[in-house]
C-alpha cells in the first residue's frame, strides 16, 4: 500500500505544476492539516483514491468550505484496507483561533477513543496536526506538542504517527523522522510517501473507509458504519 501524506504547504509539483499521472500508484492520501480545501479537492479528484484529513489550526475555512470528496477523521478511528487509522488534529491553544486545544482538552479527546482502540486490537497510524510533546515539537507556545499523543504512543505503540505543524523550512537541521518506543514519527511537512505492506484482513473491502467509532460531525444521517469512496 502506498500512502501520500501531506501538511502545511501545498506542493508545487502536485498543484501549480501538476502533470497528469503524477499521482498514479497511490492507494490513499492523508492530510495532517493546514492545507487549502481546493488543493485537497484537486488531489482527491486527480488521484481517484480516498483522502482522509484532520484539521490544522489554520483550517477555520473548512467549517463553511470543507474539501469536497474528502473524509474528516478528527476524533475517529477508521480502517482502510485493514489499516487502523486514528485522527486527532489541532494544535496547542495559543490564541482564540479554531482547532486549538489545551493539554487537558486533548487528553479528554484522546481518552474518548481509548475503548475503540482496544476493541479494534490497536491502532496502526495516528494522524495528528501537532507532534507529541518532546518528539518533534518546539518550545514556543504555538508549536509545543501534546502530552496526550505521547501517552497514546506509550500505551498502544502504533507503527506510525504522522504530523505537520512544525514546518521543516523553519530550521534545516530539523529531522523529518524520529523513533519512540517502536513508533516511527514522521513530520510530513509538504509531502511524504509511505510504502507499507498490505495488511491481511478478513474485512478488507477495496476503497472503503470504515468507521470503528462514530462518524465525524455531518455524517450522522448517512451510513454510520462505513463510507464508500468512489
């Protein structure tokens, strides 16, 4: 399975300078936030595969202009082709803007998902906007990470945590990847390609995103178990 992960800055090769076929071979796109909704809508149209996203702290426009054809997985646990994916977007609160949370608020958000993670037998990928505290974050108030994300890594040991928020262009010495207790933490700033072996699953259905916990807000009137992405 090939996953294209994105955050924070639109990639010119996939946007202004896009060439047809450049997205061929990807099975899934994941956005870690702070990207224009039109950019995500363009990518999901050109790639023809599901696009899952969480909110960044600059995604207030999504409330009235969400990216078309994409699925929000904030505060949800989903599976795609047997891969268990958890979404916890937003950043540490540093001003009155949207999608910002105190450490306690993020702790409560994460705690509401613990039962679903255990029932699913674990989680493979955590999709966040901000990094875990002390694992790729910064010391300024706007870019400190969340303790709750670090706690999830300690308790559940997912294979990957994908995040953005800390732009790699801030400092050329910033590492893109780090490891913590068996979890590969990746700052997907702009774009990053993740190649994974296919996950054997008796419930595997091509191009289907199945919600193991309630769908995000706005999906309540539809199928509460799964969404078929065409």
